[in-house]
């Protein structure tokens, strides 16, 4: 890790602890029966809701979070660039979040942690208002849907312990809670307009309100720009509507609809030499990506009794993903073919998604003596069908054209069927100590049939699995404002359809792939000292058995190829630490001004404990190799100033180097594999409120114009190095009426 950055981190941690302890003598936290209360502070022109506790409450709705590693985030324009969905800023206070910066347009969230894959958050259970937005959690778990962050009220995060209540993914759960309409008005309006470098423009417009038993909230947003790289223009639209009917004091039903469609001109991947020469250059001018996702949902909530709640959510995912690409390696120029006297034909790929899920959850509280314990349980039914059409020969033109001239080389029907049941019980052993055991039972059936590689070759595949998962959590309330917590939960990840379908001509798939199994362990201490000091320290251990990944191998003819297989068993273990200190209010608790420093640090010792690599006729042990895509250090530090009008944050992100394949290739002439070098990036955000209902805001991303990248890739939209954006800016104006 950069020595100066490490020294800065240590200084901030020590300063946080010193000032936090000093502040402890000046303020006492207020505690209710359910935990530490939020505090609302009314400043000169705005109302700021400060959450003393960054973790989720023990019980919320029909969910149990006691003993689990959890986080609660509130998106803030003064702390992060919301209009361009800058993930490294929005998730900055969550230790260990690794971000794949696919492009600067912010259309997709690509995060991973503790050794999990960042690619479209495919190892994370991503939800909105409690229902899943991943396309197919078992067959094709990539998440193409991300809401506009101006519409997000809260981001809820649960680490590996999420496997029992939400699903078996190693990467945990992220849930976006979308805002609801202002219940004090029939009509409320919010509008946010921003523009910036490279012809960037983002427009967000929302309405909401309540009349009688009906309430509603809806937004429309659009985003366009030329992109930081050449031939990287984009456009996107978001739609969301929520119509809720409160039929009596106990129950409600809500109809929701979400849609996102976006269009990208992809500049292609780069070799290391090309990146070093000019990271803004485009190796492709004729590549396009065009997905759309529609999510209708019906949510039913009912208070069956004073201590019993029922929630039922049914939703569909209906969408498609289309691309037109010239997919040769970046060192192969996309020029006119002299034999054809035209450009080479492009590859056309199309996916169609049809999914339906119903999840029912029941929570009840009961007394054992003078103490209240809580039981929650649930059922899930999930079915999904994907029609995957790939490797068709398209046109030789330069525009976006899905015309197919030679039929698809891959034309498959992929199906998933899942039944699941879970139960967890929070036993309140003493007023301060709780024990939360739980289990989940999964039944997963997946199959595919169709043609692959040749229209004459029929393939079929079927796999049926059923298995239990177990876990338990402990929590001890040391003081009114601090607690110890610990959890162990099993996790499971089936190999996906994408794993068994070669992505390109350099890809080879092991025909004997197995599912991955393992577990997550957390042990931590968290708390706060009033509104002055906040901390969360956690030790974790993740065992990832039969991990599926990529190896760079050579065959007997000395040809290099990417091999997808069960590489071996992996272990990620380390520490995560978050601290925040209010420097001004430590000495003047009643001040409307404040200067805050946060530091979000993680160390991840992630290694293979078994596995072999085939190099010609030689087998090489992979034991001790680094897990691919997993930096050892991630540190993000932020300095925020705020008063009644102004909120502004300067943030530094540091990520250490990591490998992109399991055999830890240092470099490759094609750019497809090798080290992702360490990088650090400064970002600045600003928000100014005036006349109660208006504000102006702005951001500078990558203030020092750092030259870096976060991913090498073998498939879309590469292959090769995908550079991150250099310095960009945007400014905007917003109104709430």
C-alpha cells in the first residue's frame, strides 16, 4: 500500500479514536427499547436527519438483522455524485467494497467484496424495495438494473449472513429503498437537472403525494453524454411508479413498476501498450450494447395481530440484452478487410428474460418471561426462462444494426426453477444478549436445450439440487451505544449458464463444473458516542470451496486460451474498519456547523488453498496464489464540511493491485489478463441549499486526472483493459416543492 496513504489512514484512525473518547464525556446517547434513536437537527435552511447507528436495527419489518454485519446508507448530493451514480463515492463508507468502473455513465452497479466477482454484481443479491433485480439468481445472476440514486431513500446492506433470509450468494445483499410520496400533500414535486463535461446531461423528475387512502410516487429520468473515451457516447432512461392503497389501519397493497433502458457505444478494450499510450483511444468504433429491463411488482402487507406481520411480494423481470460487437483482441485493428473490401462482419448477441418470483414472509414476536423474542420465516417460488442467442454473423456496417446474416451459433432455452424456505429466531437470552439461529432449504432445478457452436449440434443439460444451509448469530449490548456481534452462515453458488457457454474463441469450458460451497464468519464491535464518533470494527473469514474462475493456459501447440473451471478452494480473511468523527461538534456539540472525517479501511488476505494449472503437459500448483479480482487493501477517506446551507466532501479512494486470473498472470500482450495496478483517486462534491426548496450542486470526479483502470475482461464490452474515466465534472440545479 502507498506509504503516505497508509500513514494518513493511521493518523485519521488515531485522531478519530482520541476525539471520539473526548466527546464521550460531553454527550450521552439516548436509547429506546428498539435501539439507538435517530436525531433530527434543524439547521438554518435544511433539516438534516443524522443516523447515530450506521447498522440496521435488530428487527425491521419482517427482517431480522441482529448479530449480522449490516450497513445503512442515505445517498447525499453533498457527499457523492448522485447524478452520475458514482459508486465509489456512494459506497465509500462501506469497508471492502471493490468497484468495477465499467464506464463513466453510471448505468450499472458493479461491486464485490471479500473475494467475490464485481461483474454486474453477479455474486450479490441485489434488491429494490425487497424484491430481487438480478436477471436470474441461479442461471444468469448479472444485475442490469440500477435505480436513480436521487430516488433512493436508503441503501440497506447485509454481508455474508444474508444467505439464509435472502438467498445463498457469497456476496451478501444490497436493497434499495425507494422514496415514497410526501404524505402531507396531494402533490409534491422534485426536479434535478445537471450538465457537465463531454456533453453530459442528466434530468431527474419526480412527483408524489397522498389523497385519502391512496398514496403515490413516480419518477422519470434520462441521461446522455459523449463519454470520456472516443466513440463512447450513451443515453439512458429510467421509469418508476408506485401506487399504494392503505385499505385499513392494518394492511396495504402497492403496485410498482420499474424500467430502465440504456444504449452504449462501446470503445473496446486496450492492450497495456495502447493504454499507456492513450487511455482515451477507441479500438472499436462499431460496437454497441443495448439492454432493457422491466420489473412489475405487487406488494401486500398486513398486520395480522399486534405482534405478527405478513409481507407478500410478487414481481416479474421482463427484458432483453442486445449487442453488436467486433470481438477480436484489442491488438487486432478493426479495419477494412481487403479481401471483402468492407469491414469484417460483427457478432450479434441477444438475450430475452422472462422471470417471476413470489416471496412471502411472516414475523411474530412473543414473550419468554419479561423478554421479547422474535421469529421470522418465509417461502420463495422463482421461475425464469432465458432465450440466449449468440454468435450470429451480423452486418459489416458501422451503425447499430441487429440484422442477422448467418444464423446464431448459440441458440438456447435456459430455465431455472427454485423453491426455498427459511426460518430464523432471535432469542433474547438476557436484556443485553441475544442468539439468532436459522436455516434455509433450497430446491434448485436448472436445464437448457438448444444448439451451440453449430446449428447442427443439439445440446441438453439438466441439474437438480436440494440442500440445507445453516447459520447463527450472537449479539451482546455492551453499553447503550455499543455492541459486540458475531455470525456464521453457510453459502452456496451454483455454476451459471454463462460459465458453461464459451464467451469467445479464446475461451474453453470444463465440462465437469461443480457448484461452489462455503461459509462466512464475522466477529465485530460497533457503536457510537452521541453524534460525535461512530465506529465499526470487524474480523471476517470466508471459505469459498470449488471456486469457479478463469485460468490462462497453453495447449500442446503453445496456443494461449482462457479456461473456465473449478480452480480450487479459496479463503478470504481480513479486517474491516470504519470510523467517523465530528471535529467541530466534539468541542461545540450545539454548533450548526461541523467538520467530519471518515475512514473506511479493509485488509483482505485472499488466497487459493488448493488448485492446479495445466501448462502443456505440466501441472502447476496454485496453492498460495491470490484470488483473482481481490485487492489486499481498499481505503477510502473523506473530509466533509457542512452548515445550514452547505455540504461539501473531498474523498480519496485507494485500491491496491490485484490479479485478474487465478494463475496470477503478470502481463499478457493482448491485455486480457495481468495485474490491475494500484490506484488512488480524489473526488469532490458540493451542495448548497437556499430558500428552503432550492439547491445547486456539483462534482469533480478524479480531481487529479489519475490514469488507471479497474478491470481486464475477456468478453463484452472488451476484450482487454477497460480504462476508467479521467477528470470530469458536472453542475446542477434542483427544486423540491
